[in-house]
C-alpha cells in the first residue's frame, strides 16, 4: 500500500513539474518602456494568443533594470533599447545579451523651450548622459550646424564632448535621458534639448515641434533601431521567434504608422 502511495505521489509531482514547465514555455514575459514599446506590445497579444502564447508586459521606465532583469532571468526578453546601447551594456557588465530583431526607429528631436527657430536659441543645450544616446545627440547637434565633431567618428561608437572640435559658444549639459524633457520645461527660454523619442512621447511633445530631427535616410535610422533583446541561450526559442514575428507583422507596421505621426517608424 505504501509503495502504491509513493508511486502515485511521484506521478503527481512529475505531472505538476511538467505542467509548470509547459506553462512557462507558453508565457512570454517582456520588459518594456511604457511608450511606445509597451503600447506596441499590447497590439500583438491577440496574434500570440492564436499561437497559444500569453504575453506578459512588464513596464519599466528605466534604462538599466530591463537588461539586469533579463540577465537574472525574470524576463524572457526586453524591448526598449537600440543595439549600440545593448553592446555598451554587455561591454560594461560582461554579459552576453543579444538582439533577435530590429522593430522600430524613433527619430531623435532637438527641441527649444519657448522658441520656434534655432536662431532664437540661447547657449544652453541639454543632452542624454549615457554613452550611445550621448553619441546620437552630438551627431544631431552637428547635423543641425550647432557644433563640429572630429572627422571619421563611428555613429555607433562612444562619442563624447572630447570629440567636439568647436562648441560655437554653446554650453552642453549632460543629464539622465528620462529627466531631459522635464528639465527643458523649467529651463530659461531659448534652452535647447535633445530628447529620446519615447521620452518625448511620454511628455506629450510632438515630433512636429522639433527644431531639427535625425535624417531618416542617414546612418541613425539603421544604427539606432529599437530591438528585442534576449539571453544568448534563448535566441532560438520558439516563443522568441513568435514574439519577433508578431512585432514585425503588417498589423504592427500599420499600427505604428497610424498612431505616432512620424515620432515612431517601423524598422526597415
């Protein structure tokens, strides 16, 4: 009798473990910035449900936690960053997160507080302080004719203020990317700021009010496309493929084009 009970208990335990494993295989837990990443992810829930997957979206409005959580295993993927940012994170932390696909591109915008022309700008410019976004901001300032950079710089490299050969009288201040839009609001009239697309959207700032934007046909459009990142060992998982395929579907391309008025564009 005891032997039968033991066999039955082991059977139940095995069934429970198998069921949990199956449930985990059918759940896709993705960390994402609220805007536009989480909004885009919401649109693919029905697509994934048809394939037997449940999408759990974890909103994280921070540029460190999504990668840390992915490394630690509490997320299956994240969707908030571009490849240069991911490469820098891996380099700084000795990690091996990888991109499994580019999804969309958010043009950087140069905005002014209370002005409608660069001619009205004062000498203060706010830019992001993290490596890849700082590089991108400095490239935009050069594109707008406000500063001059050394020749031959890699758009995906770590460009710093030391690479500026002429500031043309401007004082560039570095801030955390998520704080720039609010800082611009409380700055003196004429202050300029380079703002990430997702933070501009979150702050209700329209790309149409930008005094300059990245050239959509330039290197930035491909270099800084936002990606889905995963742990290397999971890059070929069926549920990861399903996630990326859904995000690259015509449904999502149409949603992006019809929703964000040019502030977000599908990746080529």
